[in-house]
């Protein structure tokens, strides 16, 4: 399989998952800043013009982070990243969707790219403030999950792929206050060999 990614983008969570699993894969960097994701050759692969994109060995393409994460985790059943307990697997999917659709799309998108919501620079402070509010509320949900035996509690699941990039953005990019259990979890994820390889391969210095 082949991952199309942009350095430091949400695709870093899928990159982290692939490195965690350790199966061979290819990857191709896409330069979002210069609009490479909107070039005809890339739109022919993913008409949504987004990363991550996963091209499978038969040439078929998967998009959307939660689906890609579950597919990759399921391709390595020995890792247990898709829990055999169906309720736990469902909770991991629920949390992954929340991290991507709410913290990322509603929160960090406002913090990092306020102009996507309104071009008028006079509105950007308010948009970013709203983004920080969404992220803080989301991180409180994550904290409860970690502390109260939710999907993130115990053995790693595919939800950790989303947690990895959300906490990378919160702590290392946006420099936000993250509650203790979340910060502790990120410190552990970040110091793994898989994370070290990912940061090096994406040219990210922390
Ligand atoms: N819903 C998509 C969102 C992916 C997404 O927003 N990716 C961003 C990078 S973090 C992107 O490709 N942005 C390019 C653009 O909007 O031009 C998913 O779950 O994969």
C-alpha cells in the first residue's frame, strides 16, 4: 500500500500507524502549500484533494482518516489494534470519528486556517478563539476517556492514530494546555520508535 501525506498534516497519524505496524509500505509527499493536492494527477487519485489518501495494492483508493486507520489496523490482526471485543472496537471508532470530525475539522481548522471560515482578517481572532474552545472541550472528553476506562484506556487501538496527530497539533503546534492524562499519553506515543521515525521522515523537529 501507498500513503499520500503532507508533512505535519493529519496524515501524520496514519504515517504513525503504518510505522507502528511495521509492514512494508510506500509513501509519497504531497505539497499542500503549493497546491499539489489540487493538481490533476492527484485529483485523479483522490478527487477530494485531501491527505491522507491510501492506495491499496490492487490500485483501489481509500480516503477519510477513520476508515483508513481501521483498514490498516485490520490488515495487521496480530497487533490487536482493532479490538476483538466488538463493543471496544465500536468505542474506538466512535472516538476516532470525534477526534477527526470535531477536534480537527471544527477546532484546529479554525485555529490554523481561520481564513477558510471567513476571509475578512478582522474576524480571525474570534474564529481562532472559537477553535480553541472546541479543542479544549474535546480534550476534556479525551481526558475523561483516558481516566474512566474508555476507548483510549488500556491496550492501544487504531484510535491512537488520531490521538497522536491531535495531541501533536495541540501540544507541539498550537502550544495549548493539555490535561495531565492526555499530556502523559502523548509523551509516551511521541517517545516511541515509530513516532521518532515519523518525525524524522516528515522533516519535523520538535
Ligand atoms: N475528512 C478528511 C479530512 C482530511 C483533511 O482535512 N486533510 C487536510 C490536511 S490535515 C488536507 O488535505 N487539506 C488540504 C486542503 O484542504 O487543501 C479525513 O478524515 O481524512
